[in-house]
C-alpha cells in the first residue's frame, strides 16, 4: 500500500495522537553531545542521549527516550512515551504514535526504489507506526506501510506491507505467525477464524473475528500505564 508523503501535522494524520507544545522553556533532558536544531518541539520529560541529532521542524512528544546516535528528520512526528533505542534513524515522512518501541539499529526508509544518481525527494512515502507497536532490533520497515496498534515485529524482520493490529510478524519478507497482547505476550489464537483468549497477566479478553484481533473485555484492573 503506497502512501505518498505530504507536509501534514501529526494531528491531521491521526486525530488521537497528541504532541506536547512547549511554552519556550526547556523541560526535557539533553546530553551535552546531542544536537537539537532550532524550531523543534520537544515534550516535557523527554530524554535525549549521546550524539542524537534532531532536525529543525521535528516534533517529539512527552516522556520519550532517544538513545545514543539517534537521528530525527525534519518532517517527523513522534508521540508520547516513545522509546527509540541506539542507532535508529527516523527519516522524513515517518510518523510514530504513542507508546511505540523502536529496538536497537532497526531501520526506517522513505524511498522505495533509491538510486544515488536519481533525485527522488518528491517520491517519499509515508510510514505510520500506530500506538503501542513494537519494532524489534535490526528489523526493517519498507516505506509506505502502516504498522497496526500493538503489532509486534520480531528482531531482524523485513516489513514489506501493512501489518494488522496485534499481529506478530517474523522473517524476510515478514509473515504473520500469531497475535500479541498489549502486555507483550503471545495469545493462543489461530491466524484465521473465530476464537477468544485472555491475557493471563492482565485478565484482558481478546477476540479474533474476520481475521482481525481486538479487545472485547477489559476488566479495568490494568491501566494504559501498566502495559509499559
């Protein structure tokens, strides 16, 4: 599925994602070696570690962690409580919602068919990583894809197409082998058909209908913050 990148704010791209706008004061941690260009928006409580570079125009939400040697492009929007581990480059036209985990050295792209001698900056494709998703170490996300809510991409996998919510993906090219709970545990659900399962850690019930997994019963004993 192709998504041509446009100059949009994250609120335009996905309505429930919020970015904390600063009032001019610095309310985040920045290591002395980090480079934060002018006209960035950095949310309260975010931690920016060694040799990070955040380009002008980037938006980073509250309580995020940007590990060593992370690069954030100008046309990037990142939600709240996002953890980006060491050696990850978030290029232009990548949008990351709240509570996403990007493992060490995982890779985003923004051009589908790059050639050094052929400029293709007007062909950037948008990648959207939805709330709560996990992108394992050294995985690659081919541009123009959507990673569904709470999906789990295994280490080293290569994503070449959209990923359903809660899907567990592995391999090159990645294929779905199961479903994951919000807590990060594998659910005893088939890939297709109708079935139900309960996460033993949280008591939350999940339902598989029409090849899509969703929460059908949440007892309320576990809040959003308890999934972290």
